C-alpha cells in the first residue's frame, strides 16, 4: 500500500497521491492522463480528479500500478473498480491492467476470439483479473513478445491450460513454453494472427499483428505523446540498435492502425499515416 508519509513532493494536495516507491513505469499516465504527470524520477498527481470519470480512471490506475505506489485517502469503493479490467481498447482487443513489477510495469492485452482468447504478454496473476478472464472464456494462447515481459505467464498457462508462444532466443524466460518460434519468420499463427521477428531490443524479440489492424509491439516501439510521433529507445536496447532499425524498416511492409506497446503510450492512426510514421522513425534510427 502507498504510504502518505512518503508522498513525492510534486503531488498536488488532495485524496490521491504517489509515493516514493514509484518506478516511473508510465501505466498511471496512460490510464488517467488528466490526473497523473511525469516528474524527474516518478509519476505524480498533477491534478486531483475533477469529475466522476477522472476519479474512476485514477482508481483504475491505482489498481494497475505494479508497485502499489498510488494511494487514495478518500472513501472510494475500490473493489467496485476491479471488474473494470480488462479495459476495452477497441473490441475485441482489451488492456488487462494489473501491471506486474516482474516486467517493470509492462502492459498486457487480451484479444477475444471464438476459437480461444489470446493474452499478449502477461499481467500479475491476481484473483479479480483471473475471475474476469474466466468469465470471458479463459485464455487459449499466450504470446510473449520477449523475455522482459513474461511476468506471471507460467501461472496463467497452468491455470487456463494455455499454449505459450515465444521465440527460441527468448526461451530462457519460459523454458517449458508450448510453441517455440524458430528462425526469422514471419509465422502465421492462425485466427488472423501473424508473428513478426523484430530483433533489436532483445535477440528474439517479436511483435504480433492481428487482423492487419492491431500491432502488439512489446518493447520495439511506442508513441511519444510529447513529440506526437512513433518512438524507440536506444537507451533500453539490450541487444543491437542497428538490428532494431532494420526490424523497424521491415514493419513498413505490413498494414496496421494500432500500436499497442508493452511500455509506453498506445496510438491509433490511419494505416497510411502509420506507415509514414514507421518510415520516419526508421530514417531517424539509421541516422
């Protein structure tokens, strides 16, 4: 639980606060951008919720926080918000919430499918989310973009008897995974899913394209909300920045409208505008 005695100095006065245990994962700023902002080393409460919608968003951010660093001094019924997750992105795609500290607060997503639901990367294994996933038909497949964001994938796989999918170069993170991708791909996984190799951030990093509209990008790229453009991070590239630039260029061959990252801001653009953004980012990375 967040400790008000450790509240970061940037917080504005009021019910909600962020304490010094915050790892600056950005989840709260994605969920409740009207309430939370970015300080030098943490998130902070930049404005107390001004509406019922903002307050509910702030409570959702509190539940999603991987380190329990958000507190509320009000008498809100937090349990009433638990069933809000997974949150709709654009059905059949949902954001799971309950980000895990094991993946440094990485996002995970649910795709509802008649033939079996998909989980992309994994959240915390917590009972409220597990019950919701059960009510939505369980989880048939768990696609893991790379080793950093597996979190509690093994527990979800055991509970739902799911098939875990990841690249062989990332296998140390889930050595008993049920489906291992080999080589350079791409791999048609059926049900409108295509796995695309994007080595760079890690050696076996892959992204997942669904219905030629939704691209689940792991740590390969995200949206820079300040610069209003697609972005990638050389500071957090663990394998090869030149390889990541090559992988980025390859994405221009595919059509998609959504970028749904493991870390960072999601974005929805027309497919042609998205392709232009990918090409601009590729040029910047090569430069």
